[in-house]
């Protein structure tokens, strides 16, 4: 799989696993888990994390420097297009005109399901202002096409609800999205364990983003390592091309020619 890199907004990444920075017990665990994941792109909730806006508090950038990672500011906690746009404008100022961002506009605080109407409105504004927008959305292929047409650099459909750990509930819609858009499709939300990540990659998704699946594990650092391997294995399986499924079609795994015949005396 030489040179099989993920390309986002013209930049190449060896890792196809993207990880969040929230919900860990402390900065030390955050740093160890992210290092174990091998992720190069890390997403940060601007409304919930300090990256310099609170000078008297520890900053995430002290343990996750922009020189080592590609930062992906996100709009977690935003419920309107206006709030999301303001949040990412603040991130751009704090990060010296940083343009790569993750847009998410939520519909309600219980399900955290995306509000696609507000998401589309925010995407139009941000793209017009020069942001490179990776966008969290539903698994609706029509909405995915509209977001690509607006100019988003990656489409990030949910596998299931944020933080649910329910895995991929609708693989067919993910396949429809991948069939219809040309920008990278990255599963975002719902991954619970390594097999979920592998399945996403086997379907042909170009990457997986996760946070809770690692941070809420009993051993986050070990789970981060498992997720790294799962994404790599799933990608390799996708590229290899699986054998066709055959119902009631027995096929011996060993050759049947040249077998030694039984000899009766």
C-alpha cells in the first residue's frame, strides 16, 4: 500500500484515522492515546477546549503542537449556522489564519443529530470566506452531494449517533454517498470498537473520525492502538478485494486435482 495516503484539501496524510481530544481524564492520557492512535489530524472543540483563548489555563497546544499535528477546529455544541461561523472565525484568529475546519451544526442536545439546513447555510458562508470545510452530516446522499457542490473538502456522515457506540447502522447509505461524491468520505460518529472502524474502511470510506470510542474505553491508550490497526486492516482488505459471498456454494480450499487415490488390495 505504498503511497496510499489520504488527501484532504491537497495535503497528504499517511494515517486514515482522525481522533478527537475530549473526554479524557487528563492531558497526559490525551497525549498518550493520540500518540498510540498514530493520527495526524486531531479535532478540537473550540467551545470546550483551551487553545489560547484562556491564557491563565493550560492549553491543549502544549501537548498537541501544530508543528506535529494538523489541527481540526470543530463547532461541537453549536446549534445554529451563525454560532458555528462565529466559532470558526475565532479559531482562525487563534490559530494564525488556520483554514481547515470541521463544521457540525447540531439539531438537538439529546440526539446530537445534525441540522442539515443550518449546516448547509454555515457551509456556504465558510467556503465563501476561504475556509476548507470538512462537514459532519447525516447519511443522506442528496445532502452529501449538495455539500460537495458548495465546496466542502470532505463529507463526514454519521455511522450512528454521536457517542452511541452503535457502529454502522446503514452501510447502504454510506455506499450511496461514496458512489456520488468525489471528495473524501470519512465516517464520523457512532464507532464503538475496532471492528466498526474496520467495516467502515472495508466499505470504501477514506477515513474514520472518532473520540468517545477511544476516550471512554477502559484502557484508552490500548483502544487507540487497536483503532489504528483496525483502520489499516480495513483499508488493506478494501484494496485487496474480498471474495464474493456464495450461499450454499461449497468450494474446497485445497486443490482437488492430483489427489492420491485410495488403493484397495
